C-alpha cells in the first residue's frame, strides 16, 4: 500500500465514526438506536492502529504517554471483564474507552509518519465530513427534542472541532468558522462551553499574533472575530433579558448559584460513593458509567468518573496520563518556532479539556472525546517527530566532532 491509500483509509475511518456518532446522538432520543456501527468503527480503529504499528515499526518510537493510555485501555478491559453485569455492559465499557484511546494513537501515527500533504488531506477530509453533518443534525433534531438541548449538543461537537478549524490555512475561512462556533457556544447558554470557546480563541490568536510571521493577518482576523462575538453576545444578552450575564456571573458566587450548587452536590455524592466503597470496588471500581447508576447523575468531572468507574488503580493510571499531557505544554512551548501552529493548537486543545473534562461528562461521551484525542495525537506526533529529528542532528554533530 502507498501512503495515499493509507490516508484514504483513515479519512474513511474517522469520518464513518463521526457519522455514526452523530446518527446515534440523533436517534438516541427516540425508540431507535444505532449501536452496531459503533462497534464496526471501533474494529476499524483497532485494526488500523495495529496495522500501522506492525508495518511502520512504531513500537520503538512510542512516547511514554502513548504507553500509559494503552495500559489504561488494558486495565479497562480487565476491569470490565471483572465488574460488568453482562456482555452488553462489558462491550459498552470497552468500546467507550478504546475509541478515544486508539483515536489518539491514530493521530500520533499520522502526524509522526506521514508527510504534510497527507496530513493536510486527512484534516480537511475529517472536518469536511463532520461539520455539514453536525449542522444538518441541528435542523433535524430540532423537531425531536427541545431546541436548547440541540444547541447544547452541537456546541460540544463544534468546540471539539475548533482545533481542526484552527488548522485551516485560509485565514478568512478560519475567521468565519471560528465566529460561527463562537455564536453557537453563546446560544448554548452553557458556561463551560462559552468559557472554553473564548479561552481557546484568545490563546490561539495570542500565539499566532506574537509568534507567527503573518502577524498582521492574524491580528485583523482576531479583531474581526472579537467584534462578531461581542455583537452576538450583546444581542443575545438583550434578547434573553440578561440571562447570559446571569449564567456567567453565577460562577462568582457559587453559594447562591443553583446550577453550581447542584454540580457541587454531584461531586460530593460521587466522591463519597467512591470513598466508602468496599475494598474491591474502591481499588477496581464500580463499572462503566457507575456514577449514573449509583447517584442518578454523571459525575460531570472526568477524574471523579474514572475514580468511581475504575477504582483507585484506574484513577492513578488516568492521572498519570493527564500529568504527562500537562508536561507536553513545556515541550510545545520550546519547539513552537519549529512546529508551526501545532504548538498553539495543542495549547487550545488542552484548555478545552480543562473546561469540558473537569466540568462535564467528557470521558463518557465517546463522540466528543474521540475527536478531541485525535487532535491531541496529531499535535503530539508532530512534536515527537521534531524532537527525534533534533536528537539525530545532535548525534550526527557529536560523531563528526569525535
């Protein structure tokens, strides 16, 4: 197979998973549910990853972070086999976690091995296949459930796609797409979504304005996006009777904000359930999505969700993954002049996780989390490739001097 065929397979793989996820989200509100295609997509992800590992001999190049999430995947399988009530629960637990794990690995492989032309083809194909479908679902789903829930669902989807939008080379198109996503995030009235979007936009343009060669173009783009979002915010603020400001202002007074109070109660219930568990459940967990079964609500915090679902052992492995992910911030800052906008994109993706993963049900939402980790994998692969090149150059210089 040539690299061109590899890229076509991967575009089909990621696109088909996204299409399945959106369709499943659409029909999950009715009596029909499309789950079989999800397992097919998972088989594609695992099979394609193993194929790439074998044919391209990437085991020797895997960074510690990839090894840690593979360990987490193995642990999830063992935990599910031990704790799952039936084969269906086992299957959902394995599928829900391995999708985002192997998606990160795929992103790493693509960025580490493929040339820029192939990487660009995959990113464009992924975004082109996803954005229109997401917007179509907004229109279709509006006739099934309340429009506020529609905008909320689509806002999560578009926030996870924002790092891919930042990879679009045309600055004008990028500005339009960022503005559209920003407006939808305001329409969601979801504080974590609004704050994540605004923080991602600010950090991305900060890096590009101060470190990119096209400073003037990015500065004009940033000003345009800011004007559009500010006007949209003021318009929606007036239309909603001050509800947008009330939602954001509630963060400054958690003791009186009902939503924040409810979220804190959920955190406390999940924490107490995990802590007072018997030794087996404490160390190995209560099973996939246990927070919903045990407390009636999802944990709305990935660390608490992992602690309750997979126990203290699973929590430590996942925490190690997050620590290693945080350490990459230093590496991306050091190599920002060599890897282009992948540095700023990693920063904004990390910020998105800080807002969405710590205040929402991110890890139990495979559709959103898989897109998110795919972007992380692309950035990490780019950095590791550049670090290996630098190490090779340094070794060559030392050999010449000796």
